[in-house]
C-alpha cells in the first residue's frame, strides 16, 4: 500500500498588514534611489560644466527656462490699464462706499473714474484700456493677474517686497534666488542682468544677493538716470593689456589666493571675487557683441520702436533683453523709470500715464512678437508690473494715491494660460477679493513655472533656513496652462 509523500512544514502565510509593512521598505528604497539618482545627475551636470554658475536641474519639469521682468517703477494704475470698473465710472465724484485703509499717504477724495476707454481684444475678449493699444493685440498671450496685493504703501518697502519678498530686512532678490537654484546656460555671461535699474527705493538691494553666494548678485547695466544707449558694462575691454597677459595675471592671483585659503580656510567673499574676475575675463569676448544692436535688421529695430524718440529708450532695453535671453542669461530685468514722472501720478494722472504708456507700449508689443516669432515665448516667462497700483479714489482733483491692497500684474509665455484673467478686485478696484495673490504667492508661482518648489529652495544662514517666500506662498495653479 503506497503512502503519500510527506509535505514539509511551511511558514504561515503573512497577513496583508505584514506584507505591506515589509514591502514598504522596498518602496522607500526605490524612492531613495530615485532621489539619489536625481542628485547624482545634477552633480554630474554641474561637474561637467564646472563653476558655481553651472546649470542645475530643477526640482521638476519646468515650464519656463528663463524669465524677464518688465518693471514699471512707481505703480501703474490697475483701473486705468487692465482692470475696468463700470461702477467706478458710474459713481465717479461720490464718496467711497467702503472702508478706507488706516494708512494713507494723502487724504482720500471722492471716487475718480478712468479717463481712458476700455475695449475688448482678441479671441478671449479681455478688456484693455486705450493706454495700451499695441500690447492689447497680444491679449491672447497674456495672463492678467488682477488680485495681486502686498502690505506696504511706500515705494521703498513695496519695491523691496516685490523684489526680495521682504520689506523689513535685507534679503536676496528674486533674480538671485533663481540664479542660486538654476545657475546659467552660458558660462561667459552673468546669470542675472538688470538693465537700467533704479538706484532709489531699495537700490542695489533690489538685485542684490544678500547672504546668498556672491555669484548670485545681479549685474547692472547702466541705471535709470542714464539713457539706454549709454548703458554698457564699463571697462569691458582692457585697452592696456591684451587677453593673454590678463590670463597670466588671473592665474597668478588665483594661485596666490589658493595658498591664502589653505591657511585661512573657506572664505566665500574671496572665492566670490575670484569667480567674478574669471567671469569678467570671459565676458570681454561676448558682451560687446550682444550690446551691438547694429547687427539687428531695420525691421526689428522698428518693431521695438528704436526709430521713434518716444519709444527708443525702452525699446533699446527690451531688444538688449532679448539678446541676453537668447544667449542663455537666466534672469533679465528691464526697468522703466525716470526722475521726473515714473508711474507715480499723485497728480496729472492723464498726462503722466499717457506719457509712460506711450514709451513702453510699442516696445513691449514688439518684444512679445519677437519672442514668439523666434519660438522663445513658449519657455520664457514675461512678467509685467510695478510695486503696487493706484487708488480708485482721487488725490486732489486729477491724481491717485498708492494702493498695495489690490493691483494688476500680467504674465506671458512660460507655461501660463494666455487670454486669461485671474482673480478680481472689488467693484471699485481698491481691494483684492477673489483668488487673492499675495506677493509671496506671486513668487511661489514664478518659481514653480521655472521648475522649483519654493519650499525646497532654501539657504541656511545664521542658524536658520531662509527662502524667498519665507513661511508663506501658495502656487496659483489655475493660471498654469
């Protein structure tokens, strides 16, 4: 009589809870391996390029590779440009039917309607005032942010808040954070350039690197009191010493300082100066070529308004910006400002805003068209706006006071929805009330479009981790295409 083979004792089957517990270790290992792989890939890229400005991988897939900020210093009026208010027109001359802010620069008079008419443009039908007839032709590429707000009603504090995320302390600028996070695509040029920046209301702090490494500092070209045609990098070429001799000098300086660092230890300031020497040396071959606008066609110069004395100055800045962007500069700022009018119309609103808009409207439209024609708008984020807006109430009889409580900026390209209006101010245009976008939110959204998580982009200094958005900031995902 045959017997069945004996079955060995098998371990008991694990429960579902036990199986998940064990497999979770494997999931963790896979996640860690992926993170380690990203870091190794980023390190390999930086090693291949070498130098502190080497291009770095973003945290995730970026919608934009570069950014240009068209800064309208002084505060353009939202209710006179991109945020029409029919009730303001209806009730003009009447007292404001809402509570006014506790802090005002001047006594608020009655409501003041816009002296400009609004028309709908493009397939989107978004309204734009008569101040910007050329920009209006590109409305289907613009994402109008109607609910931006800050906290500071003074130019200096508001400008610093917009540029650095803080109106109380010296902090790194937006361009410096972008440089720190992404590096540059051209080792022969700065990663961050500011063209004709204002020296007032924050001055160098608006493009400074503060406690970030020195290489993150913005490189100014000219300033707001200087005509753009004279805005060049000083001493970009050495008239006394040729390049080979300069190379030998730099090598000697570097060798001496390396010996010095061996005895003193790491010195970020000294290393930053050495890197700036090297960058200045390399810039000699490329910077004069970029700033030589005679290489552009007559049609391009006309497109930017260089053939008109009214638009020539800002048009020249915009054209330089495009030439820097296409050569790999990561962040370019262009500032519209002058010592007489700016956008700060406490009086003479009609004359002042008319003058300012006439100077920038055609150049901005030409810039957008040029970027689009070259296939650059898709991965270039264009940002337009000032440090705050203006009140819908009158100051005097024909002016508007500062208004940080609700104002308009716009974006184009770089992964944002075109022909789209985001957020809203109240019926009269004083306060942001719908999808409110604080300056911290604006910064978080910009970094997101560039592929960076604003909460991960940190720098440890003085015993704590700092970031551009401090402890705030929400990405406005609804504006992303």
